[in-house]
């Protein structure tokens, strides 16, 4: 059975009250959603809280999900709403918990052709992007979502989603010139 | 097509690493664009593999366990209304609840009339902040309030606390600090008081009770606005904007509450 | 029954309101007042935001979550005070945290547990709130340096917080 077939079955079962089926959906999407929400919040505690809140809301609102439509985009949309609500409610100048201070985020370069410094440089540049651009960019590039679904998640038009990704890439190209971006571990390109 | 146009088209692709033929032809023929494209492709690749720190508290496992494990609650699924009714119908429970209420009143009364800070029994710790304590108490009162109207009353008091603190600090705090306080006051009035007054459930209060509540809140805002105006007259210029914000927010809040009452 | 319930609620509200009547400003010098305000500026802003959330939430689980976040804000501030080796502040914030959990969060969780069907999605949400509250509390208390934790006023608060941990679950 193909992946989308499995997922459709899990959703049907979850909507009928099968919590174990919902657990399979959590297993499938938790890590990916956490990664994206981390890019938005830059705070692993906040990202984890938001991820949990998203799945709990999804569980409560399962009845409103239309079978056959894009479940991933639906969950991510809930996640983005939670993020926006949290941003509205909380002060941005709040000091993060001590183990989230800069330098202690545990960025590792294992398995990557890139050096730790290059990864950190790009990570910092992404963090500097306006939140709307960052959200769209990471949905497209890191999560592999088509522009149509990026638009759904961010509650905008496909044209605006494309534009945000374009502007984000343009900004990164300006900031991460070859002189600024440290060379990779290997010389192959 | 010039190079800038080509580069913009590359950035607009779903994946800049995968060039359609027309763009690829130009990039291969143009050294500047080729170097530029290699950088764009490299950034795209790095973006796709940016590491993130692990989640701190393993809430995923906790949620999965909760979803997959057996339901462990031992209380039988009794329909809650009948349980509450049965609980309160027991005479001993009603007696104890009455006694508890009496104790609460006594405690509340004592707290109201207890000696002030001049008394030798009360010793303020050097670093404890009375205003912080007050705000924590307000949050606690909001947590304990069972109904929307009770919460509104506490929000009204919270707004008053913030206005008083701003006035108190108006001669000594810097403009940014005062702006923060006026910003908090605005949030409490607009997002707290006015918004919750709009959302008061229809059946929760009689028209008279609603009128009394909104008039009470209006009065609190009126007092806060007047005090801010008075403080502004005696405060240095840098404090004026924040106090003016408080005063205007209070007046605006009153207007909105009147409109809600009239609706 | 309704009158009795109302009486208790009025008593609770009265006690909470009376408790909020903190000592007047005259006890502090202007310099001290400003110093304390600056030390607590971010915390105050967070607590006001949490207060607005508590004012907005009506569902029992949402209210419990809002109260948990209030407690968390105090826990974060407590850890920051510990990092700064400020024992008095740790004790002060520990006291506030204890009060919010004891008088706010625990009763809310108990009430929510009574009101919610154990197999509903809300029960899953409530369990998540409880787990998060315990995790927050553990995070705030276990990270205190031993030297601070051994001071009598802090040890007392930590003891009380430890006792509340089981009540949250």
C-alpha cells in the first residue's frame, strides 16, 4: 500500500475515534513539524511546546478535516496559527531559558558535506530573515512542500508564497556571498 | 535576457539546483552566472540539511504513550452532573462547605483589616517587589475566578495596578520603561477588558448585573485616566507620552464599554 | 447548593482580592522601587500577558494550560535568578511559584479532571498539561546550584514545591 493510502486509512480511523491511528500520524509528522517550528521560533522549548499544542489541537479538530485533502498542510496550518498567536501574546524580548543561549544549540555537522561554520553561517542568516519569508522558505526548501501547499499553510495566495521564497533566497544570496560563507568540508560541487 | 533576469528566474524556481534547459544554457555559457548559480545551489543544499537542536522534554514520546497506552483513569465514567448533584446533596458536605466559606470570609476580612507596613509584625524583605507580588496575585485571582464577569473584575483591577505603577514611576523611570507600562495597560484594557466584555455570554448575567459590571469597569477606567492626567501635569516631559497613552486608552475603553452596554 | 457554591466563590474572590492589596509604595524609596521594577520588567510583562490569557480562557483545559504557562514564566525567572546567584530573588520567586501552583494550577487541574470525560480528546490535552507542568517544575528546581538550594529559605520553598509535584500529577 502506498504512503498516501496508509495515511488516508489512519485519518479515517482516527476520525472514528482510534487514538492509536492518530499516534501513527503524530509519529509521521512530529519531527518534521518540530524542525520547521524551530526555524520559526529559534527556541527549542517553544518549538516543542508548539508542536505538542498543534497535535493536541489537531486531535480535537479532527472532525473538521475533510478526508482526501492535504493532511500535512492542514496540520502545519494549525502549527503556524499557534505560532502567530504565541507571537502576538508573548514579548519578543523575553530572555530564553539558559540552555538556549547562543552557542549552545548543539549544531552538529555530522553527515554533511558542509563545515560546522558554514552551517552556522546559514543558520544565522535564516534566523535574520523576516518571519514570513523564513516560514515560506523553510516550508519550500526543507519541508519540500509545493508552493500551493505553502500558500495553504500560511493562509495566503500561491503568488505571495512564491514571492516570499524568492525574496528570502535573494536576501540569503546577498548576505551569504562566497566571501562570507566559509568553504565546505569537501571541494566537490 | 540579461544576467539579472536569469538569476531572478533561478531564485523563483521550486528548486534552484534543478535548472530548466533555457536557464541552464545561459548559466553554462556565462562564467559570472555559473559562479552565482553554484553559490545559490550550495545555499539551497545547506538549507535542506540545516540541523536543529533536539527537543528538550521528549513531549513526543509522552503524547505517543498517552495515545497508544490504556486509559488509566480509575474514576468510572459517571455523567458529571449527577455526580455533582449527588456530592452536594450529602448534608456533611454542605456543612463543611459552609464552614469553609465562613473561614474564607474570616481570612479575607482579616487580610483586609490587618496592620499596614508600619507595624513591627510586617518586615519587607529588601529585594522583594510588592508590585510583582500584586501582579502575581492578580494572575492567581484570574485563575481562581470561575466566571467571565469575575475575571473581568480582576482585569479591571489589573489595569488599575498598571496605571498606578506608571504614575508612581513617572518621575524616575526612563521613557522606554514607562512606554512598556502603558503598553501593558493598553493590552489589559483592549485585549482583556473590552474584548471579554464583548464576549460576555448572553445568559450569564441579567441586564442589570451586566450594567453594574460594565459601569464598575468604566469607573475603574475613568479613575485610571484621571490619575494619569493628574500625574502628567506634574511629571517631566519624557513621561508625558506614556501617561497620555494610559489616559487615552482609559477613555477609549470607557467609550467601548458604553457601546457594549448600549448594544 | 447554588447559594453555598456562590458563597464559597465569593469567599475565594475576597481572599484573593484582599491578598492582592500589597503594602503601599511609601515603604520603598524611589530608587529601590525603580531598581525592583527594572529587575522584574520582563517578568512583569510576561505575567500581564498570562493574565490576559487567563482572562480569555473559558474551557477547563485551556485555563489549566494558561495557568501552567503562568507558573512556567515564574520558573524561567527563578532559573535566571539562580544563574545570577541571587538567593533572595530565588526565594522570592520560588514563593510566588509555589503559590501559583498550590492555589491556582493544582485546583484547576483537579477541577478539570472531574469535569472531563477520561476518553475524550480533552483528557489527552489535560494529561499533556500535567506532564508539561511537572517537567517545568522539575526544570526549575533541579537546575538550582547546590549552594543555593542549601540555603534555609530556598530549601523551605523547594520542599514545598516538591510536595506539589505529586499533586500536579
